[in-house]
């Protein structure tokens, strides 16, 4: 039997990595929208895993993540302990940490172009809207810092209260 495959899902990146899922069905069977959506969803997950594994084995990426982790931890003057945790934004290898400080645990990590700071597990119950009134992206006990300098400023303020 000669099958005709139709593309259902595809992802590609500028680094030359791509994934395409093609499906062949008998002519009398039409794929439902739900099934097509599920195949696309699986395709995106496979693509993310592929990208993650490629980055995880790239020596340049490994060195960049190590340097980034050191720079994040250097923002704290007196951390007691730091545990690397899974990236909570995406499946990348960019490091995230749960840093134990004298006021409790502060979560920190990169989210695209900003550094996430979450102090919900500390004794500092100050709300972001009150502590950082002029800054934009924030939640009750979380704020996005636009770079290392801003993150250091936010951490210093959190630690001083």
C-alpha cells in the first residue's frame, strides 16, 4: 500500500534543529481537530526535549550556565546555602536556585530577559507593590529584575527589612 503523509506539526530553530511530524491515514478517515491538536502538543514537547538535550551536552552552553549560576549567587552578600532547582520558566538549562538566607528561602532564576525573585518563603512579608512601587512586573511576593544590578538592589532591600 502506498501511504500519503501529511504534515501535522513542525518546529524549527535558528540553530538548525527542527522536528516535523507527518501522519498517514486511509482516505476514508479524517483526523479530528482534537487529535491534530494532541499531535502538535506532543511535537512541541519532543522539540523542547530535543533542544534541552542539545544544550545540555554543548560545552559552550554548559560553561555559560555555570557562569550565569555563579553570577546569580554572587548577588547575595551572605547566603547560608544555595540549592539548584529546576528552571520554573521553561525547559532550558538556565540555572535557578533556592537560596537560604537569614530571612528564609529566596528563589532566583532567569526568565528570558529578566531575573525572577520570589521571597514568598521568607519572614519578609512585604508586598512587591509596596516595596517596589515604581517597578513594573511583580506579583505579591515576586518581582522581575531587569539585570544583575537591579536584582542586587532588590535583594538588598528584601534583606534589610
